[in-house]
C-alpha cells in the first residue's frame, strides 16, 4: 500500500509538471481559434476559472493539512504509536471529500485500539466524529469561501448536490464546478450590463 501511494504520488507530480509546462500552449491554441473580438472576454473567463480551480486546490490542501496536524498532535498526546505516520494518512485521506475523513477515523481509531486499548481508541473515535462535524460545517464553508470566492451556503449546497448525484467524485468536483458556473454567470451579467451601459459589478453568489 505504501509503494502504491508513493507511485501514485510521483505519477501525479510528473503529470502536473508536464501539464503546467504544456497547459499555457494548449490554452493559447484554443484562444487562437476564436475571433479576435471574442478573445479578451474568453481570456478573462479562462483566468477566472484558473483562479477558481487553484483556490479549490489551495483550500483542499489547507483543510487536509489542518486535519493531519491536529490528528498527529492528538495521537502524540495519547502516546499512540506511529502518530506522525497516522497524521500523514489522515492528511492524504482527508483530501477526499465526505468519505475521506470517515475512512481515516475508522483506520486511526482501529490502530489506537490495537496499540493502546479500547479507552484510547474510543477517545480517538469521538474526537474524529466531533472534528469531522466541525470540518464539514465550519472549515469547509469558511476556507472555501475565501479561496474560491463562493458564499458558504453555495458551497454546502454544491457539495450536497454533487455527493447525491455522483458520490465522492461528485463531491470532489462540486466546488470547482460551482465556481466555474459563478464565473460564467458573472461574465454573462457583465456583458448584459455593458450592453445596457451599466457599470459591471462582481459579487460572489
């Protein structure tokens, strides 16, 4: 399992590196196919969508990092073996919306029971349950509202709809899709206001 995770991580890093190198060229080719009068508008949309996706990644890493650090500190305080390694596992699994935190809590609580007994295992499990509620209802809306510029209500509704339609993958893609829809709606409203001679005003949904 460790070898698989390392191989997958290396593959993702390599693919990301090449996408960062080639991505701008692909985008420029796409812009080159558009009429000259439409290019400024689509370049603005592309920039906003890129910022939205980047904000989502930054928010996901921040939330997962908080989960990993707090878990490692708790396990260290309870003298559970491999606390740092288990914190890293929590960090990786917490990148998966909704289901990731649940899987991490079951895995870490099981290790705590085997290592320190039922009392410590129960404390770890209760802490994970409480933390998961805080993460889902406080951290997710608060952090993503800053990094993706969506309102907390929009984030919660988007994740719930995505999870109900496509499970974990839907929850994972819900916030970037909602952010992209916001960019397109904002651009449509901007074009409509400009056509009526009104000033363009950007506001999160």
